[in-house]
């Protein structure tokens, strides 16, 4: 909770103090002086800062996140329009990250200091170090253009009608409505962007899985499990991995943060109609309220993911009491 | 415990020797070191010679548009007839400047705030660490993005925006290191002979925590370049016609299908440099880790 | 006791020619690679372990007694350790050359081991009952019995109740239907003197005391009925009262399943309480091996003598305690000849150049010392 307050305080400072002329920036640079003044009055931009902060917080809580000067629409309604696509993409990317990241960490730890270990360490270092646009462009080039397997843009082919709106996520909605054509098509569309995102973040998971596996291998109960006759597979997966997963949950927030940051680049390259794409458009239009909206949304998501990680930690570790 | 170190070199000779041995023993670290040195050397050489070491003038427009790679143009030419290789190489000093200034300022701030928090403790520590935690809960790019958007897009503003992303890590690190140095005897003895806190911090604590911070700084050079290039890619960092890797990539993006080297080459350059600094930093961190060290010493 | 023989690995195929030895070790050499050079942790160990005997292996720390235990069950950290020579015969097989898959099948039911830190020997994320159920399943799969269903015993009202209580930070009323663990696991817990086995089975290791945890480890051994149980300082981390109870349990365990116990300890008093035979190790070698009574009343090796003198004994408190002069040798650069000669008050020229081999000086009493040969 203090973190949450602190975060809003900083976003407030960025949007009201760092900005040279808040009213002008908020109104958009094409606005008339009268419109700027009206906006300043409406949002109490001439009031003392602490008063402004109250209004700011009130706006955040009641859902008034400002109005976009470019589209004239409330920021929150635009965000909620783009949000489902990002959630869908992020979930797909997290699934790929976990499916790839955890086993690689396990293999790396099992072959500690061996060839596989070195190979995997290099791989995740390269993943960490590669700009998301590099991965995205190479994937598009190879699987989209050269091999021509996956579509390179959007979340559904333009000749198909989107499924009935339930959650806003095409894969889920098409599944719920039994629209198989849309389902297959949208799964096909999500493969490349989700993989591109996953490739830049799987190292977070692999690295912590590897190091916590190595730590667990030193524990007495691993030796005791062998002594009572368990096969290596059982010791590694049932005991060592189960224990190593506990510290792995702590990177959930970090993972989501990296993933959301990546969406800004990946979504704009794949023209995926999510928050990242919206953020880039807002940047191009210098639509400041929208940019701040995205900042608040992403940061809140990460804070919530961290809370969730704490809960998950306690569920996985019987020794922890909340 | 050797008593104190003077603030001469970040590592004393013995430490440097051990560090070099660890670095040498790992081919990956060595590769990282080579890349890092080459990058810095290129950046300096390019600045000193004012682009004269580049094969072509990176800004000169020619009529040879969109040529494929050849002997004359190893990475071809772009849509305005500029040599792609020269433009990619010319970006080195710009990216280096951003990376070193961000890491340098962040490290100095971290050293000050973290050292203060660790040394003073109490309310000072509480306040500094709370603020640090708040900054750390922002996803890196998102915070930088909001700040640059507020200030207006430019390279200088990118530096302003990236410092708050990086300093909290150094604050945490410096505080933890200060606490461990503080618990050692020689600090108590300095205090016992009545030396001023500022003297103790300056002469005993900083020199002892500096090496650790420097290792993390090495790791971060690559990360800052990465983040800065992303800012440029989304239009908030470097502005046209500056050759900057992220910007070069986004400008070449539309040529991906037919002239893939135009966007891929600058993006690959970021990858190579970032991997290089990561490998070097990882290796140095191992070298500084007493557990790893023991097995070599 | 008859039950123990139904398991194939439990002393089934015994090699002819080793008397009634269940385990025979010949010339076992184990070396460790360290960054500071190679050291010889075991320098040619010979040992016969007879059925149903408790053999205490004593010596100072670093003498190789734990290495011996770990190399028998093949849980040495490889690398840095490696077996450089010798044979270990058990159940008609040479364990040194046995493929890992077959070795796995011998562990638990043939050879088992318990460790010094009972609390960390249990997996912190599973309940005691789960871990015993897992043991039963491993054992039953070996003899081709249908396995005991899935590893985790479902459903788990007990556990979900605990999780819910933890998350809500409040104590919810305990559900009546407790989790059902296999009867055999409950029975094993009762046999190791745990008074409310159902309750303990539902506990996580961190909720147990050290003594309780070591009982659980003994219960594990009881379930698997190994023919050899290696116990590495199993009571050193426990307080004296608990120690005595655990020692008593280990003796009962031997009586019940007929296992031979290799009891590794640095504590001569503990060895005197529990052992039938005592093996004394020094610098990676066995220097003396005799019946316990024989060894304590008539120590033959100067090192054994020194050890006994450095230990307080009952009824003889007027006797002065004497420490053995000098230090344990650095095993990277062992002394020439008898490894004990630099610290030995009786050492003569031959001791400095020639390594004394263990010889039987009286029935069942082997000593490696030129003084006695």
C-alpha cells in the first residue's frame, strides 16, 4: 500500500511538475489558449500542488484518468478497449516463457559448468541483451517472409469477422462461441509476437531456476532422497524442482514488468492492437494523458503481480506464514 | 583483513591479479571483455577522428540507393544512399555517451544515498530505502518513457529519464555493501580515534564498496544501451538524422522484407554490445564472489 | 524378521566365500580433487560387515569415516570425489562398477543411509506422511506390487485447511476428516515411539523437533528394511536425552529387521553404548577393528589408546584425560609409512618408512601396527 501511494505520487510529479506547462501539454499542442485555460480550470491545474494531488488521486480512484487531446475520448475507456489484446498476448508469452524457461534452468543446473550449462547461459544472456525489436524483426523475417508460416500482422486475418465480444480476447471469445475458424486463425496470429516477447524475458526465469536448483542440490534432503532409493528423475522433479520453484515465484513482478515494457515495441512491430500499440501511437501524437495512463496501468499491474507473487510464495512454502 | 585501501585504483594489485585470473579462465568472459574494449575503442576513435575512420561519411547522401551488400558497401546502402556500415559504426559514440553518463550519474547518486543510508541508519535509511523501493516498482522503460514524454523527446532528456531507472539499484547495493563494511573492526577503530563521519565514509567506506559497484556498472552499460535504443525506437530518444541503433532500426523497419540488412544490422549491433558487457559483468561478478574466488586463491 | 527376506535386494544373493558377511569392502581408495591438489580420503580400506551387527566407525573429523559411508551407498559428490580403486561387494554385486540404474534399485531397500541433520533430511514442502508414503511406494514398486496410487495422497482437506488458515492469517476450525495416510506409514511412526502418529504424519518437517525428525528417518528405514543401514552421526545434533532414545530405537530397528548398522560417530561414549563392533579410522585408513568389549578393555593400536585416554570414562574419573599430541595430517601430503607415526609415542624407525597392514592379532581383533605384529 505505501508503495502504491508512492507510485502515484511519482506519476503525479511527472505529470504536473516535470512537465513544463501541464495545461498546455494536456490540452494538446494544437489547442487554443482559451481551451488551455478552460482545461487548467477544469482540472484545478492552478491550485497548489497538494490540492492537485488530491484531485489527481480522486481521479485515479473514480476512474477519471484524463481525456486524450487527440481523440477527445476518456483515457480509461481507450485503455480498456486495447487492454484485452495485451492481456491475451502477455498470457501467451508467459506460458511460452514458463514452458521454455523452467526446463532450461533445470537442464542448466543438472549439467552445472558443463557444455549444456554454458550454452544455456549464453542463450539467456543473449535473450536479456537483445532488444525486443531485434528478436521481433528476425522472427518476422524468417517465419513470416522467408518460410511464410505465420502471419506477420494483427491478431486476426482481415477477411474474418472478429468473434462476439465477451472478454475482448479473440482466442478466448472464439473458443467460447465455438468459432473454430477464428480460433485457429487467432492462435496462428499470436505465435510470433508471443514468442518474440518470451525470448527476451525467459532468461529471468531460467536464471533463477538454475541458481535455486543449484542451491537445492546442496541440501541434505536431496541426498536423503537418493539414499532412500528414489531415482534421479524423482529426486530432481518431485523434490528439487518443487523446492526451487519457491524462489522462482519472486521474479513474477520483474517478469511482468519486462514483458509489458516489451509489448510497446513488439505490439507496434506486429501491429497488435494492444496497450503497447496504443502507447506508441500516443507517443507519436504527444498525447500526454494517454502516456501517463499507460504508465499508471503498467506500474499498477507490476505492483499487483508482486503482491500475487507473495501470496504464491506462501502457498508453495509451508514454512511461510503471512 | 587488510586494514584500509587508499582511493587509488578500484582494485588493488592483488585483487586485480585474481580478477584477471578468473576472467582469463572463462572464454565467455574473455569474449565479453574483447567486445567491450572494442566498443569503447571504436567510440573514442570515432570521436577523435570525427568520423574519419569510418569507410564513408555517415551523413552523406548519394544516388546509390538501397544497394545490396557488396565489397564497397559490406552492409549495403539505405534509402538515402548512405552507407549502412558507416552509420552503424557512427552510432557507437552516441550510445556510449548515453550509457556511460547514465551509469556514471546513477552510480554516484547510488553511492551517496546508499552509503548515507547504510552509514547513518535510522530514519535517514528508512526514508531513502522507501523512496528507492518505490522507484524500483516501476517497470524500467515505462518510467523512462513517462519522464521523456513529459520533458520532450531528445537524447539529453533520455539521459535524465534513465538515471532514475538505474540509481535505485545502486542505492540498494551501496547500502548493503556499506553495512557489511561498517561491521568490520577497522571502522570501529577509526571511530574510536575520533575521525569525522565524512572522513570515514570518504576514506574507508567508499573505497571498499567501489569495486562491487563497478562490476554492476559493467553489467549495466549494456542494459542502458538497450533501454536507450528502445526509447529511440519508439521515437523518444535520438532524433533524425542522428545515427543511433534504435533509431536506425525503426527507420529501416519498412525495408525488412526486401532489404533486411538495413534494420537488422543496427539491432544486431545492440545485441552484440549488450551481450559483451553482460558476459564481462557476469564474469567479473564471479571474480568478486568470495565463494568462487576461494577455489582459485 | 522373516519379512525382511522377502525383498530381493535385502541380502538376497550373498556372495559365497565371505563367511556371513553382508558387505565386503576390499582395498577401497577414494580421492578428492581440490584446487589445492588431490587428496586421498580413503587409502585402501578393507572391511567385512556381518549380518545384523552394529558396527561403530569412530575417528576424528576428516578421518574419512563419512566418506566411507557415502562411498558404500555411492552418494559421494562426483566430482570432486572419485573412487580410485577397490571393490565393494554387496548382494553379489560389486557396487563400485554397478551402473547407476541398478544402484538406484539397491538404495533404500538394500542399503540405506541417515544423516546428521534430521531436520534438513526431510523435504520441507511435503508432509511427513507424504514422504513416508513415497517411501512405501518406492519399495513396493521394486517387488512389482501395485504402487500405492499417486504420490500425493488426495484429497487433502488437512492441507487446504492449513493453507487457507495461513493465507487468512487466522486459525480456522480444524476439519474433522483428516488426511488419510497409508496405515503402514502410521504403524511405522508408532513403532518409533511417536505417540500420536496421525498428527505427526500431517505435519511439515519444520514443525518437528530434531529428535522427532530423526525418528521419522528411522521409520523410513523401518519401512524399507535395508540389510545395511549407514547412520552418519545420527545423534550428534540431538540433546543427550533424545540421543539415548534414538540409540535405543536404532538397536530395536536392528533387532526387528535384522539389518547391519554402520554407525559413524566421533563420540566414543555413543559407540560404547550401541556398538557390537568398533572400527577405528585414522587418516583414511582403518587402524583397528574389534568386538566393542575387546576394543574398549584392550585397545591395541596407539591411536585407539590415545582416543580412549582423551575421553572421560565412567567409574574412572580419577584418571587424567590426555590429548593426543599433534594434529590430523593434511591428506594432500600424508606422512610416509604409518600415517600416525608423527603423533605416536611408540614410533620407531620402521613406522616411518613402511605402512603397517591390518593383521588379525587375536580372533576377531585386527590391528594395523608394527608394535603388535
